[in-house]
C-alpha cells in the first residue's frame, strides 16, 4: 500500500518529478564497493527509473586529499570520490548543493565535486563560484513544459558571496526576484529548501509562514529538508509544501543495523511531484535506511508511518498549537544554544573561533528564530508553561516500526 495521492489531476499528467533529501557518506570509513551500492539502492531504484526528473541533495563534498577545514560550529563533512557511484546508480539529472556542508573545506573541493558530477552528466545547483552562480535555477523541460528548480539553504557557514564560492545562502529578495522571473517565462517553479530546526518533528511557525509565502508569490511546490527527521506536509492553496523529507541516506557508521534503528534520523520519504497543466500533485514514498539498505516501507510498517506522518502534519493547520509545540522545542533545544550568548570585545580583533557559535546563532534563520523565541518566553515569564509540551515532542523522536 502506498500513501494516498494527496493532490493531482492524473488524467492530464505531464511529468513525474522525484525529490530526495540529504545524502551524506562522511561517517562511512570505507567504500563498500559498487556491488554493495547497488544493493543499498535496489529497493528505491524503480522509483528513480520511472521518474522523468530526479534530484537529491549532496550533504558533503568529495575529496581525495587533506583540505583545511573552515572554522565553524558543527562537523566538517567530506567523503571519498568513490561514493559518486551512489549517484551514478540512481542517475539523477541534478544534485542540490545548497546546504550547510558544501563550503566546509573552502573552494577547492567544491570545484572538485562539480567536476566529478559533470563527468557523470549530473548537473548541480545551489552552489557556485559566486552567489549569482549559486542561485541559478535548473530548468527541466518535457514536451514543451518547463519547470525551474531553485536550491537554497539557510545562512550557516560556507555560503557564497559576490566573489566567493559556496552555497546559495537564503535571501528573500534574491529568491523572490528569481522565482517571479521564472514565472514570467511561463515556467512552473519548485523551491528546494534546506533549513529548519534539526531533530524537531514539527516545522517552526516562521518556516510555515515562509514556505507559504513562496506559494503565494508563485511557487508550484516547496520541498524541504535538513532537519534529520521527517516533518509533515500540507497542500496550501493547491501548492504541495513538504516541510522536511528527513534524511535520504546518512548512516552514522559502517555497521548501522536497520533492525536496531528506531530514531527518526533513519526514516524519511521521497517526494514525487505529479505535474499537470493546472496542478502539481504529490505522492509520498516513505522508507527506512541504514548503511546496509534503503528499504521502502510496506504493509503494516507503511500504515504505521502514515499514521505518524498525519500526526506530525495536523498541527500545521493550527497556528496556536504549532506555536505551543515550538515553544516546547525552544525549551528542549534553545537552552543549549543560549549557553553561547557571550560576546567579548576581544573578538573584534581576532575572534573567528570564539565568535563562530554566535554567528551561527544569529545568522542562521532557524537558530535565530529559536533563540529569539526562547528569550521572549523567559522575558514574559512563560518558560515553565512552555516546558509542558517537551514530552510530547521527545516521544515523537523515535519510531517503533
């Protein structure tokens, strides 16, 4: 049994577009071999083969030598070029590189990764030699119908600048202008967004407003990721909004065993967009992964995941409930972030290492929303009240499937 077709007019279907989330090989200490790669993806490969267009997000750069990691909060991710065979096996037209790890080792491995992808006839978007290049959409055409895909990410580290290589750091004005320009050409537009609060099963209120804004100005669908766990979905005024597909393939190590993994880290879903003349419909394909395999959920497991997905999607339609749940998330995650709220005048001289946490706290949109809301709750004396929803949230961070 597949999840229900959420919204489509399949009688006039023009194309199928398949989107997956974050793929990273950085925690795998060895390349398992081409034969093993085929085994890992064999269950999902038919979905890729049947789609007219397919896209994944690459959550690390490739490299075969020592690169100097940039100073940042969070890990610096890189993996062997051999893992390019993962993409060769699934054969996507394009790989998204708008994320918080593309610039982890500076410009050189970015260009090296570009070259590897291009040699396999795989395009890349969401990163480039400068910010203008990073924002160029990929335009897919079938039977005269064009769909423009933008890949952007929140502003953590490694983002591109006017003369600096990196990822497409989110800028509302720049993305709005690009989106409107593509709509003027008569193209449908998909926003492939990398952002949100990691490990939170619910999107934040500001993310809901932002993604709906994209729809209001013409986006035909918004497909998001980065949270390392599945979040819900909605059809907003006919526009499918996927708040987070979870991870696509992101094992913690070579010996991950799928039967032992109940963290939502190891669950996700592919988003299949069904493009017709008037609508963009959506079909979801849930799975569970480990270092051994990506397994599509079937039967009772699929039914259980769909129940879970409906549960985490329901509050999206209730602003007050979504805010209440986000307030609880602030009490879970925001307090750790708040420990970095220290500034010293010494940082003005040479404070790169000291200021990295503060930069990420205020520069990244999801972190900024988190810490601002936490401080507001404290200021208003409502932190104790907000803490009442923490157990609800933590209970959803594991899936007994």
